[in-house]
């Protein structure tokens, strides 16, 4: 009989802090998504694009849809955030930013231990995510 030994793996403090922040952010984001969807389907806020008009837009490309429905592109969707259909984007945007918050939350640990390479990698990851979210690097519009 062959015995297999498993090596025990333990999470570092940074991993546990990151996971805890991700858990809280994910649950909050899910709550926001559920709440905004309930607002959308209940009709508490009028949608920017009425339900009955949706089939008219299904065959359009993104750019054709944006023009036909008079929808701003990029972060300009925030001007429509108080409409039923665009309120859902709030939860999506929140969830997109959770990773940045998680990285920021663990940044103090490598700095405290003078692990400047790891701290630099974390700062670079935060910078790349913020740059991507900013919309500065727009292609095609």
C-alpha cells in the first residue's frame, strides 16, 4: 500500500485579510444587485428604455444601441443611475471595485515588514485596475 503524505498549507495574514475584505465586499455587492434588481422589476423607478421597446434594440450593435436609445457611453451612465434599468450598474460597478479595496487593505502588511517589492506589486496592481476603470484607455469610440 502506498502512503501519500499531504503537505499542510496555511494562509498568510495578508491572504486572510484579503479574503475577509473580499467576503464582505462580495456580500455587499450581491445585496446591492438584488436590491437594484427588485427596484427595476417592480417599476419603482421608470427605466430609461421602456420594457416594450427592448425588442427593437436586440439586433443592434453596441454603438447603434447607444445612439438609438440615447445612452451616454463610458462613465456617463451615472447620469442615468436613477432610472430603473441603469440603477443595476451601481452594483456591478461596486463589485468591480472590490478587488481594489482588497489590495489597498493588505498594502500595510508588506510595508510593515519592509517587503517593498511586494508592496510595489500591490501598488502597480491597484494603479492598473484604476487606469482600466477610469476609461482613459478607450479603444474604438
